[in-house]
C-alpha cells in the first residue's frame, strides 16, 4: 500500500469534464512513503494444561525411586541384604544377594510373618519421623556378629530369622510394645524398651527380664532423647558389649523439658500425643550412661563432666577396644572422644576437637580390628582430613584427599574407603590400601557415587547415579571382580529432566547453579523464574544427577524456569564457606541467592527477573518466607512449606549450634524471625504445614499467620493432615498442583520479549 500526496489527489480529480479554471497547473508526481505500522504482538499462547497425571505418577513413584534396592548391609560371608518395595508401593520386603552365585531371592516380608497391619507405637512413629523413614513393612534388620541370624522388628512382634533354614520365629517378649529392639552379637538375646525401662529376653523363649526401674514419669532407660535422634544422628539408647554379656545404656530424665502436644484434627476423638521438645534456650534432657550385666545386677555409671559436655553424640563398643563415647558441650564448639573403663566407669580423653563456630562431628571413631588404632575425621585445618590415632589418642598419621567430605569406612584388613569430590556437585569413592600413602580414586564417571564396605569378607557394593541418570547397585569382591547387580523394579521415567549445570562468579566466589527449562521452551519469550531453595546448613541441592530434578521439570513444563544454587552456609565447600552463617541464619544465605539469581538472569535473557518466585520446605520454607519479607524487590511471590518462623520455636541442638542461646544473641533472634518481620509483607505468600508435624511444630506457621493478620496483611494457608513428611501420594500431587496455580496467578505466564 502507498499514500498519495494532497497535490496528486487534486490532480487526479482534474480530469474528464472538470473545468480548467478549477484545476491548478500540473505538478510533478511525488510519492511520500508512509511509516510502516508495527506488527501486532503475537497472541500469548494459552497456558499449558497442568499435566495432573504426570504429577500423580511422580508422587506415586516418589520420583521413580520406589522399587530401587535400599542396602541394609553386607554379612561376613559376603551376602548382601537389601530392602525393596514395588514400583508404586511403600511396603518393603527383605532380599538377599548370594555372594557366591550372584543369585537374588526374597528372605521375608511383613505379610509372610504378621497377619494384618503392623501397628506402631508413638515412640516408633516418632523414630521413623526422625530418620525420615516413609517405608512400611520391613524397615529394620539387625544381624548377629556371624550373620547367621537376623532380627526383624514388626510392630508389636519381633522375629529372629535363621538364614540357614529361612525360618523366622517370634521372640516371646511379653505384653506391651517393644521399642528399639536389638539382638546380642551371638544372637541369643534381644534387648528392648518397654514402658520406659530396658528389658532383655532370651530368643529361646524364657520370660523377659526388666533390667531397670524408672524412678519418675519423665525418666526412661534405653532410648535416645529427641535431640539425639533429630540433630545428633544418634537413634539408639542402648548398646551390646562384644561378648553379649553386658549392656551399655542411657538413662534420660526429661523432667525439666517442655512438653508439647500434637493433635490430629482428622481424629478429634483421639487424645493429643505428648512430646518432650526442648525449644531453643530451654532445658534439655539430663542424660547419663551406665553398664549392667544382662543377667541383672548393680550398674556401673560412666563418669565424665556432664555439666560441661551434656550431649552424647556417639557410643560404640567393638572387639579389642574399650567402650568409646563422643560427647559435646551445649554450644557444640567442643567435642571429646572418651575411652571408658567398663569395670569402674571412669573415662580418659583420647582427643578433643574445637571450633569457635561449631564442630562438625563425623561418624566414629572407627577402631581397627586389632584395637591398636582408631580413625577420626577432622575439619580442624579448614578442610576434612582423616586422622590415624594410637589407642591412647596420640596422632600417628593424616590422610588427605581433595574434596574429602568426612565420610569413610574401614574393613578388618585396614583398607579404608572414603567419599568426596573436589566438585561439590558430585560425590566419588576413593580407596586407601593398607600401607599405601595415596588415595586411589575408584569412580571417575561424572555423577554421584557411594559405597558400602563389609567389615570383613572384602565384599563391597558400589552405588552410582551418573550424570546422564543411569543408576546401578553393583556388588564386587575385594579383588575387583564383579559379582552381580542388585536388581531394581522401579518404573522407568518417560523422560529424564533436562537440567543445565553452570557456574557463576559472584564477588570472586564461584557458585554452582542448576537451571531447568520447559521442554517446549520458546526462545522468543521470557519466562517467570522459580527459585527452588533450601539454603540452610547441612544440605546440598545442586547435584550432577538428572534424577534429582523431576519436580523441577514438572514445574518448569507449566511455564517457568526453575533455578537452584547452594550459597555460603551449605556444606562441601570448606570450613570458612560453611561457618560464615554463625549467629545469623538468613543474611548471608539470602544475599547469596539474590546475587546468584542476578548473575544467572544477566547471562540468560529468557529468564524474566522481574517475575521471580521462591519455594522451599523446612529451612527452605523459612528462607522463602524471609525472602518475600526482606527482599520484595526481587521475590514477587513465595511458598513456605513447614517453615521455622522464629528460631525460638525450634529445638536446642540445631538452633543453638548456629544461633547461640537466645539470651546471648537476642538481637539476631529478632532479626531472623519471620514473625517479627511480618509487617513488611507486600508480596503474595502461601504457607503450607502439616498439623501433626512433630519436628517443625505448626505453632511456627500459626504464629506467623496471626502476626500477618494483626499487621493487616493478606496471605494464603494450606494445612495438611501430615507430619513433617508428606508421604501420601495424593496429597503430594494435590499440593504440587496448587503450587503451580499459585505461581501462575502471581508470576504470570511466559511473555514476549
């Protein structure tokens, strides 16, 4: 199309019968092009339908992990025990891989042994919550020293399975629920806790004997207290002597510990369940340890400075070595390894570990088979290293390996297996042969690798998920000969997530980032961004493993780009990187996440940095709430799942490790409290919490909800009939669908650039 000038239009009209007087003299034919109007914007695509079936499949298969083998252990004859469910079942059965032939067969299932459902006590339910055990059926198996018999607890009944005959017999434990059962090294006795006391029963069927008599309602014997189970990685409260003739056990007095009550609104006729829960700054349980003959008698009380070192982190008692304790002060800035004289109860210090911020205590110490030395992982130099100590505690040698992260195993020959990687998005396996000076790296393929090593017999199982998502569980002999694969029956995913790993530099620091884009990404559009976040101590979220991102991909495919990063305060980057959050759990983590997001957004224009949301669970839920409160310029919407909203509501051992005591760090407790910052909310916030959560109690979310209400702020709230874990697949699928809808409503859809 063209536009004619006014002169040309007039000339065109002066033709035919038009009088000459009315027509001007002819003029040149001049054409002036008009500006081209802009093309109308392409219509925005309709929102991609939420693939509810894909979400349900992800939930029903637990991201395609149900049906994979879960290693129990390796027996002295080399046979490998493992648990496995069906591909969409939470009920685990016990299997065995024969080291001689590589054959796999089923040893037992709960359905074979118990008629009807397995009923659990409140203590057992709480312990499974502490260990994040979502499985049912057979979830615990304990072998005797020679591996010929296996203890299998199933609710109110306990069975001993003879591996030779494949027959399981119930142990006569009397009336009442037997908590924390354990079997003696020779397989002749079972110890357990009932009605707050420690009992012993003969497997042969004699009447059980009660070894202790608790003196008050808040006193118990033989069980670990809450903070040991949840925060100190110690779930047991009694231990057998190597000869099976004595028990070392815990006495717990929780008289001064606050009682919290959890009510299940779905069953209002049921009474609330009481839990002894020490909130930050309040009284902990008073823990003592004693040794007693299993036939009964006077206990020998173990002596150490319990006032200065009240936390019991680890207890072990192995052949040719003394009973050994790892105890810590309440601030967790000091840990001591103590050797116990079992006859007198007196202790001597083998080593002391200190850190001005906090001590990361590894598993162990691990005594060598002959009892002449023990191994201890230390972070005192700023990086993890493995120390070899003489029996009296003297340091004899130090083993270093780039990226060593503190985890190790040792067999009876002194062969040491280590885990770690100089790349914090991966984990590899290293081996130090007896007498060798240098660690040999066993795995090289990019990905995440781990190993379980038999204490004797030389068999090991290598567990690998490579960067391309290939999984394997492979048993090997000591000489490296492959025995067989532990078979998986898990469903195969239709497609693995399409994740990109990158490294960005912020203020001279490198940060690892994962980016998951929609599978149908339109390069002509910009996408709202969702930060999938944890950002707290002890957890790494960015892994070179495509299988770690199924939920990210489901979210991305509905119109978002999902980003993760691990900032300072997270592990696997050295002491200084991790300890910078000391006494303040939000300032540095929030700054790092914001800075990394900005760097990623500057690199990739398809990320719309004006539309960023954040979602997380537990510490990640806390982070998400604080992110929308403190940085609304960056985060336009947040979903806070099971969040701690004020650290004064959370437990002593975790909170005080990082924040110190509330009375000594009051300003920081206030500054890191979402409840006290509630008046700053200007962005949409969705809170989600299980009403029966006995880890992060729902009081956290209710307190923030009330503070927001009083401040006149709008918010959304979803309550679940769950604990800290959302196990029910239907509930998990419904929750994920709601999260997608929330982000679509507040971040919008992909838009033209």
